[in-house]
C-alpha cells in the first residue's frame, strides 16, 4: 500500500499549497486597500496644506494692500 500513502502525501501537499496561495491572494487585497487609504489620506493632507497656504497668501496680500493705502 505504499501508493496510497504517496497519494495522501501529494494530496496534503497540494492542499497546503492551495491554502498558502489563498492566504497570499487575500493578503494582496488587504495591502491594496491599505495603500488606497494611505493615498487618500495623503491627498487630503496635501489639499488642506494648499488651502492653508492660499489663505496665508491672501491674508498677506490684503495686509500689504492695506498698508499701501
């Protein structure tokens, strides 16, 4: 009966490989989701920074305009 044990070992090895592949595939989607969240957060931070800089420029322009009068 050595052939039966070989088939069992092959079946177990195949199952283990399938489980590893499934785990890796699910890990990739999680990594992609994390990357998307990080990108959205970075975009939000940059937009907020640009708004603050724009506001400072406007305030400085208004202040300079008032001083010239």
